[in-house]
């Protein structure tokens, strides 16, 4: 018996040549080539819509190219589906989570490759045990039997990662794996990546977080508008150059928050507590107080599970109604039973989970953007398409959405552009208080800088903003004050001038180095 010869060490793990992919109205990829060495961590950078996900969907058998060739470990391949790619050792962690919400976690991890008993029955016990082991290796304690849809988006992302790990693939593609993870969880993922690399696994890594790219990648490839711009060794470049390649110009990183003067107090929160009955902690939020003024941006920092999202949802009438404490709007106590009431009172919430709380896949771009401002007029058939187009033109321009037109399918937009549509939707409601839950997750550096300027401008016009972010630099750029939550409790407040990443992390983890 002869064993299958191992790939020769100097043969590339991946060679893609001249890959072209068209969608109606867009050339997503225009003759892109990519070569990845075995055992390498290769990052792919580019603005929203540059073609990163499309290239990786082609590599992993999700989409087929219109032209071009692919070799994996030296052999030409033409994958007809993800199953083919998996058999060739290529696994992908999708940007838009592709989990079945109604199935338990373990069933998702083994979907299509279920473990069976000798009698051919589903071996739930073994799948749960194996799933538990994989999740432990990611240092998280998600219950393999939990319904996947009941998990928060960060946990779902960890399940998606576990699913790819279960394949034990020789090539793992990670499309923005940390976009819903906190710093601590991202650090765990980085340790997992180091473990994979020690075993010789090749990694292709897509991220908009430049510091992550520069920590992890051996080489970086930049795409712009569906074309290859550059491939460089990390040590031969820097963040500024990569960013300039991405956006085609140098970005000025100006001071933003300086010189804003907060006005009257619009929101006052006192002793807010949101119980968590079946959890040892007993509360999602405990005794949180804060003030928010017109023309002010207050940042909420904290790790996943710290209660940031719950805080915003409680204010917005989108959480369990059993909270105690006081929420005052312009001095008057309020208790919204439904988000529609909060909206009528001039509050908007841009949610972190665009798939579950935000996007409507059956509606086109314009309808998704006009949804809250015009939902009723639209349903009653009172709204003409051209009026709607005119209405959404402003927010689409302000947020920098790249789409073939207002009537394009929302599902055809790249992840970051979908997120911009949701922000645009809420701007259209002209809120006085804007609650932003990790608003620039998955948005490229250029668009992020533009959104930061937009939020700053709105704030200077008197809007009050409460902002969470999974990236501390974003809070430090935008917020006048930063409030830190840990396990649902408020542990610190910093003014922007005095805050440092180190101090915030210490307050968020309750860990102070001696
Ligand atoms: N299924 C589809 N139908 C129509 N157009 C699509 C489809 N998938 C992608 N596109 C288009 O192809 C282009 C590239 O999209 P892609 O998702 O690859 O971008 P990306 O670089 O991953 O961006 P992001 O950083 O926002 O995730 C975009 O213009 C997008 O609108
Ligand atoms: Mg993408």
C-alpha cells in the first residue's frame, strides 16, 4: 500500500488565476489572481464591495467563477459546491452567518456530516461531546444543545468558527470572523489561529481591523473595485499604505470630538436593573445610572455579555419589560412597551445584528432604508416609487452605500454596505436620541471614517448619541465620555481626555495588574 504522497512543501496551497465574476450590474471580480503558500496566514483587505467575500466564496465552492482557474495543493479544482471544497480540505467561516437557527448548536456544527452510531442512527451524544470539545478549545462554554437562534450573534459566530474547525481542513478561510466578537473573544480566536498554524494549517483571513491584520498576517493582498492592487509582506508595508491602496488615496485622520458643547440633558437613567431569572448572575444589567445630553456622544464600553446591548434595548423598549429603575426623557419618566413608542418619542436604535433585527431580504435597498420613516404610507400604497427613491437618496449618499441603484436587491450588497443601509434607515427618522450598537462592525476603514464624520456632524446639530463599539479606538475617537460596564454593572466613567485603552480594559474585565 502506498500512502497518498504529501504535497511537496514548495507547492502553493492555493493558486487562483484570472478569476472573474459578474453579477447583474456589477463586475465583482475582474481577473484577480491570488497565490497562498502552505502554512501561511494571508490577509485580504479591501473596501466594502471590493470583492473579498466573492473571491473566497469561489475558493470554497459557494459560487462559481465566470472565468479563471483554481489549484489547491497543486491540483486543478472546479468545485461544484461546498462539499467538494471540504473534501479537498478547504473550509470557510462565512461573514454572513450561515447557521440554521432552529437547530441545536451541535447539529449545526455537524450539519451534512452527522456522526452516526453503528446502527446508522444520529449519534447526538458523540456530536454534543465533540462540539463541546471544539467550543472549549475556543475557550467558550456555549451549550451544544442550545437552540442556535437563541444565541447572541457573537456566540453564533463562535459556533460558525467551531463548525469550520470540526472539518479539520488544511485551508481555513475566515471572512471577518471577529466582526461580532469582543476584544477578549478575538484574542481567544487569535490563540486558536496560532494553534492551527502550528499544525501547518493555511489561513486566509479577511478583516477590516487593521491592527488584527498586521498582527496575524504573513502577507497581505489588497483588492479594490474587483481588481488586484498589491500583495506584500507585512514587514514591507504599514497600515497607512495598505489603507491608501484600499481607498485609492491617503486618509486624513483628523480630530473629531474636540470642541463639541453638550446642551440640555435629554436622557436620564437611574438605577436601571434588568433581571436575568435563570442565570447565576441574576441580572443582565444592575443598578446602572447615566445622563446623556443633546450634542453629546457617550460611549459604552464592555466585553460581550457586559450588558451593553441590553442597556440600549431596554431604553428602546426592545428588551424584557420587567426592568426596574427609572428612565427619564426630557425630565419625564418613560417606559416604552414597544420600539414603535420609542421611535415616536424620537429615539432610534441601530442594532448590532443586521440579519435578525435589521434587514428584510425580500425588500430592495430603497424599501429597506425607508422602512421606518415610511412604513405606514408604504403599506397603505400611498407612496410612489419615485418619491421613495428621492427620499432615500440623502441617507444613501450620507452613509456612502455602494449599490447599483435604489431598486437593487439588498441581499446582493456586500456586508458593509448592508450595514450602511440600516444606519441610513434610522437617520431618515430624524431621531433626537440615536442609540448605536456597534454601528461600524464590518465597515471598511474609509467608510468608517466617513461615518465617524457623519455621526460627529449630527451630534453638532444637537443629536444625542449613545454608542457601543467592539473597537475601543472607535469609542476613543468619537465619545465625549466613556462609561464602562462589567457583568451588567457600571464600573467606571472616563472623560475622553483621560481615557486610555488600558484603563478601559481594566475596568471592563475587573482585572488590575499589580
Ligand atoms: N449574490 C450577489 N448578487 C449581486 N451582487 C453581488 C452578489 N454578491 C456580491 N455582489 C456584489 O459584488 C461586489 C463584491 O461584493 P463582496 O461581497 O465580495 O464584497 P466584500 O469585499 O466582501 O465587501 P465587505 O467588506 O462589505 O464584506 C459588490 O458590489 C456586491 O454588491
Ligand atoms: Mg465581505
